[in-house]
C-alpha cells in the first residue's frame, strides 16, 4: 500500500505552515517553492484542509494561509483520513455491498485490524510532534 501524494504533500504543507507560525499568513506560492510541488496541486490539496478547518486563509497583499488551530490539536491520522477519503484500507470495510463475499471473507477482519493499527499509529502523532522532529533534523 502507498499513500497518495495528496496525503504526503498535505502533511508537508501543514508542517511548513506550522514551522512558520511567527510569519503570519504564508503565500501558497512560497510553500510550493519550498516543497518543490506544483502550486496548482497545492491549491487542490489545501481546499479540503480549509473545509475541515485545519487551515484558514485571507486575501489581499498580506494574505495567505496559516494553521486554523494549534499544531498540538492536529492529529496526522485525521489529516490522512481526510485526504485519502477515509480510514479503510479496503473498500469492503466501509461498503459491505462492495463485494459479494463480505459475509464469508476470511481476510476482511485482517484488513479491519490493519486499518485500525495504521490509523492508531498516525493518530498518536500530532503536527506539533512533527515540528519538533523537523527541528531536531534541521528542517522540514
């Protein structure tokens, strides 16, 4: 399994904003340059983050984006679930009608446990934890 670039770049976007809280509102173009990611792609990623109130923005000459809540309150599992469209590793967990073998499948419970373990780990890490880790490593 691989996480999509939405999750990987979305977490890096949030990390960039969290690491620059003192700067106020940050231009998305600046984030795109630092992350070496297309501005258009970051514009797509930031929309669900704004709707979920992880990020707020303002327009104008001093406009840009910043975190809408403290980094200590942002759990990475919540962010990944938002950007990936859910917490289930396989479709049959959230949509039993997806497969006609749901009732007899020997592996469905394994996928449920794996999904739970994966997101339990991600939810044990906050954005603030990642900022601390980034500072230890000398960057984001």
